[in-house]
C-alpha cells in the first residue's frame, strides 16, 4: 500500500487444519486461553510473549478439529444451525492467537517469530485441508446446499450456505482420495515456500539498504532526510555513516532529490537486485517452485491455470477479462510514457547533461519537469502534510463528515510497539463501534508497504465488535522533528482508512461474510474511493496547514497540486500495469510449464504484452513481488486496477449527488460498507450505482485516452 498500492494482503486470512500434538504446554494462564478482558477483546499485548503463540495456535487447531469432528459426526439431520452456524462458531481460540501472530510477523517480527512462522505455516495449511477435505462434513454441507431453496433461509443465510459449499469445492472436497492426498502435499509445500519467501525478502530488503560513507554523496537531500539517514545508520551501529533503507517498490523516494547520478544508480541497483544476489536471501528458486506448485494445484482442481482458478471466484471471472482491462490501456500508457521521457530528456539536454536518461534518473528529472510545468515541487508541499494533522484533521475529519464518526485516542490500552497508537471509534449517536490501531513508521523488522488487518472481526453471531489496524512505512523523523509526508503518503493514510472503515462499519451476523471478506477485486473499492477525500476542497482546507505557522495551504499551491495530479501518470500507470501483467504471466502458465530463468521469463512476458521499456521497470520485479509470492495476491494484483475502475465510477456518483455529505455517507455505508461480503460484489455495486461500472472515469483520472 505504497502511496497507492498496499504491499500486502489487507486481511490476514486464517488458514485453517490437522491436529498436531503441541510441542509446548498450553495452560490456562496463556493470554489466548480465554477472550481478552480488554474492551472488544483487544489483544493484551502487555502480557503476550513470543512463547505463547505456538501452544495457543496448536491448541487452537486441536480444539477446532474436535469441534469440526462433533459437527461432522452429528447423527441429527443437517440444519443450517447445527452445521453452518456451528462452523461459524468454531475455531475461536485459533482465531484469537493467529490474528495477533499474523499481525506481528508482518509488522514487528523477530528471529523467534520467523522461526515459529516457518514451523507453523505447514501445520496451518494441513489444518485447513483437514477441514475442507473432511468427507463427512462436506456431505452435510452438500445436503444443505442441494436443498437450499426449501430451507426457509433469508438471503444472507442462503448466500453464506452457497459460500461454504463453494469454499469446500474450491478446497478440493470433490476430489478422489488420491487427489486429496496430492493436494495436501502441494498446499503444505506452498505454505512453507511462501513463508520462506516473506522471510528472505524482509532480510533482503534490510540488507539491500544503501550505505553512504561520504555525506557529500547525499547532496540534494533535505536536512531532515539526512538526519533520518544518520539515525538509521546509528540504529544499525554504523556510526559516522548514512543509510538509505529500501522501500518495497522498485523506485526509491530518495531518487527524487539525490543530485549525484552515480548514487541514484547505486540506489536503483540496490533495489532491483535485493533478492537476486545468489546469497541466502535470493528468492528466485522459491519463485520458480511456487509457480510450478500453483500450476499443479490448478490442474488437480480442474482449471487450466492458477489464474483461472483464482479469478473464477472474483468479479473478473476469467483471466481474459482482467487482461483485457490491462492490455486495452497499454497503447495510451506507452504514448504517455514516451511523451514524459521526451520532456525529461529535453531538460537533461538543456542542462548539457551529456547522457541519455536511465531508470534511476526518472524520479529526479520528473520532479524537475513538474517544477517547470506546474511550478510545483515536493518540498513546497511537505510542510503542509504533517502526519498528525493529516490523520486528525484529514482522515478523521472526512470520516466524521461522511458517517458522523469520531476518534478518541486511548493511551490505556497496551500496544505491540511504542510507535503504535490506539483510538476508540464512536458513531454519530455516540455509540462506541470499534477500536482502531495505527502503526505508521518504517522499521527493519516490518514488511514493506501499507495494509489493513484485524485483531477482531465484527460479527453479530459472536457479539464481537471490530478491532482493526492500519500499518504504514513512512520515514521515521529524527527525534524532535515533525513527520512530514508527501501527498502520496497522505493519500495512503486515506486509502488504508477506507479499508478500516469497511471493516469497522460492518453490520454482519456471520464471521465468514463480515468486513473485508469480499472478492479481492472489490476489496480495494472502499479504500481507493476514500483517497478522493484527500483532495476534496473542504477536507484539504481542514488539514493542509503549515506545520510551523498553522496557515492553510495557499490557494495557488492547492490549484497547482490539483492540476498536477495526472502529471507523470504514464510512468505510474506503466510500472503498475507491468506488475499486474507480470503476475498474470506467471499465473496463467499451464500446469507443467516450468521455467528455469526468472529474468528471462519476466523480460519475455513484458515484451509479449507490449509494455517492456528500459526506462520504466515494473513496480515490483519478480524476485521482490511480495504481493503474489507471499502476500495473498496470487493472480490478483490486477485487482487494484479493477477496483480503481469501481472507485472512480463510484466517486462520480458522489460528485453527482453533492460530494461529502452525511446523506451520501449513509447511503454508501448502508449499501456497501456495512454489507461486507453478504452478496456478490457486482450485485452490491449495481444496487449502489444504479448501473454497471464504466471504465471512463478511471481512464480520465489517469490522464489516459481510451481506445475502446
């Protein structure tokens, strides 16, 4: 979730499993043994220690298997209550422990947690298979599914029953016993390798940071950034040096300001080679094996590719539909990239640079062109985007104006790291509805990007209210300095709050259907739509104030910011569409079509789709593409663009009906946010918008002309 695109899956999906014998003792004083006594069962981080996770998770698996066994062996006639509702109630201990464990292994990991992650991942995969491949349990679900129209169920209950049936079928319930055994082996190996990918990439990103020994090489960077780089070096015990940590993306923010071309090039190569150096952090062999495993799994489940399997359960339905959206954009994107590159090369020539622009130059010269064309540069904007003001007077303000929500900071609740803050969320009638945690600053033990997740999901059945968190990777300011953001980073805060609102405002009975448990190509609708409020005139005026003077951003600067929104959009669109097409290329491979060379496959795929350009590499190259190899977005990275079509189209509805009003917020909340996954995504969207989504608004927002 980099300014626009979260790096990891929004929800830490519970894999679910066979019952191993605990290797450590689970006792009643384990913090996960019972629901937390804190408000809304918020985690007792002051009591949770690393040694509590394994016994709690293994006991949670054992208990859930026992619960499932009771359901499956029930001699009574299957009913919605004794089968589906009973399954919805099962696994609460596992959910409590694994939701916290999953959050910490992404946001605040350690060698110990990574060791546990490696050990538990295959056990959790086996647990999931033990439930989904339980023949007696599936027989009960199938009996209900076959009779679903005569059971007297309401529409949500019927949808939940259909969802369960599909989940089990997609999990292999209809396979022969021999194929079930093969599927278990594939799932176990994939879980191990996916976990190993995450661990290696985190280490590679940390090790790949650029270390600078001569301060003169930092020319162009602000004093605050140089101070932060010195602090990063000191944290690594590199006294008298400076460290430029890597973000998860190919291009790095410091390339904008660094005037030393050789340093920009070194930073670029540090980024692009981080996970392909032939060392213990190299991910290429993992990637090749993961792609092969996924092809084999698709074949077992009756699909021509893993992308076909994944998209069969999404709005897009087929890889062809997703590919059409992306490839239809390519001619306009390529034309815009060429024009942008020409403008930068002209500037280099005007300055008598004497070189042809390269990928590591793009960010630096794009910023100069923006200054020339719009009289706007990042250093003018950052003083108006102080993090706390963006949060309280921007993100919270928009949520209040739309939904009547207020956020009150809670300093009495324990957190997992000093950077984390907690807020209680109150509805318009002053009813408390949720707890929300935020963890915004980059750490070496935190995965890259930005994301949303839950410690507790809202579920009427369990009388549970939402406990949600947002995670970011903004640069930590030096002690005593303000955290000043770029506008893209401010937009990221709005984006992730959109996910959080989707989870917090759920009004759903059943855990399987609550909050962000929706199709991946629908889940980015609330987040991407929420970004629009960052530039809304009333919201921007409320939060874009100079951190020193408190003065609002001048009208001419606001005008420049808005006019420049489509600037460099050829580059932005190209790098992300390349990554989306790369994801599809890997995951539309036919079963058995194994590859031997990651770089060769990537180059051939980008050429085949007509998007290869030496000046604009993919946003994520294959070896560090965390979304698709370790982040739950297998064959799903296209979903960001698909959801952007929905979000821009939905924003058109807001514009047509008066924008940021409480009435509009109520309709959106009632018809989209509160509904979770209680209906098909296309049905929910059509009901809200009054028609199917149209791609035009997205193309206009990106400054692209449609070829359709």
